[in-house]
């Protein structure tokens, strides 16, 4: 199974820490953030990777190469123009044949990836209208993320934009998707999977399901999130 990491972001909020590096290469305890994601995927047997890169892509390609030093196989989908999360996935279409995994390149989620994949396969086998499964995280304050609305069967009903402070389920930045989603993403323009593609799926009476996760979750795209992940790593190596 292919696993895509969306690693093309600019990282404007982390600029003082990045200097001349792309956001996924921000250093944490002696190695780049992206390396932690690659090691996490490998630990679950996901070793056929596609890195969707753009801004300062050569830093990532020069560091990881073909991935053999990490026990994985890496291909690169390089964007000359940044086309958003959905656009980056569309740009990797030539690598995708079957069900695939996607990770946002600026967040880290401690999750059972095999359980997530199995949950998706069960849902998709039961009803082919199931296009994707999203790892979701329960938080005390969903305001910074935007809340996900679910029914009693953990099927997604909609996405609530960032609003008042309140607990709820939020997008954990890890997805299992069917290749048919590629037909719903426009070619050659900026598109957001969260704001455009997922709502389009729901509007067509196709299904997305949530997979609740209780593990550590952080967006490293802000200085606060970056330092929180640094503290998490320090605890793991003690």
C-alpha cells in the first residue's frame, strides 16, 4: 500500500526556526520532523512511500534519497506550484493504483495505522460508497481546528469551521483513501481536501468515516506545536 506524505508546505509560521529549510525538515532532537513520520510508517509496515514536495524540495530529496537508509522506498511527486492538500495528492496520481494512506506533513498523530486501514477496508467492503476514513482526535477545544460532525455510526456528516471554544472531534491529519477520490480533485488549480474534496464527497451521498484515536496529536506548524513535539520526543528517548 502506498503512503503519501504531504511535505510541500511553506512553513511561514515557523520561519525563524526553518531558515533555509522546508517545513518538514525543521530539526527536532538532531533529525528532521519528516524522519519521525517516515519511521512511524515503517514501524507499521508501510514502506512504499511518496513524498509530495514543493518548496525547497531538494533539501528533502538530498537528505532521504531513495529511502534505503531508512528501510523504505521513496518516490517524489514534485510540485512547481503549490496547489494545496488535494492538489498535492492529485499530483501524485501516477503513483496511486489502489487504496492509499495520506499523512499531513506538518502534524504528528500517535495512532494504530493498521487498525485504521482495517477499519477502512471493512467499511468499504460493506458499502463501496465509502471513499475514505479519517483518523479523528477528541480535543477539549476544537476551536483552533474546526469540528467534525458525526452520526452514531461514526460516519461524517459535515465539517464545522473554526468556531467557539468547545470539545469535539477534529481531523488528525491521517487518511485512508480510495483512488476514486482522484476523480473529484481538479487538475492544475489550488484545491483543499479538507475544505473542498471532503464536502464534495458528502454532497454526492458518498461516505467518509471517522476512526477515533486517543494518542498524542500535535500540529508542528506553529512555534507552540513545534516545542510541544520537542518535549514529546525528549520524553520518548529518556
